[in-house]
C-alpha cells in the first residue's frame, strides 16, 4: 500500500469545494454582456444620466439569475 496511487484522503481543496456544495467556480458574466444589458436599460429609461452604476448592477444580477435558471443541477430522485 506504500505506492498506492489512490490516496485515502482527498485533496483539501476538493473537500472544501464538496463541503460548500459546489463543483465549479462561481459564475461571473462577461463585461461586454453586462455593458450591453446596462446600455439597453439606460436607453429604455430615456437616456437619463446618473444611474450607470444601478444599470450595471441590475444587468449583472439579471444575467446571473438567467444563468441559474438554465443551469443543470444534476440528477434528481424521481421515485
């Protein structure tokens, strides 16, 4: 068992990720997608200045929510 290529203890990072319930890094929308969505919100509100940060944050939140709705979460017990 000295040269066992399958260690008994998994890597600490894998354990931490499994305990967190995630197997992939957090999703971050691409800046160009966020910018496009924020720009459309700006135009749809009448192109008034002063809400660029709100538009950006809302666009990010919308893209993350859409990603979470379309993401496959694995198998579910159908019994």
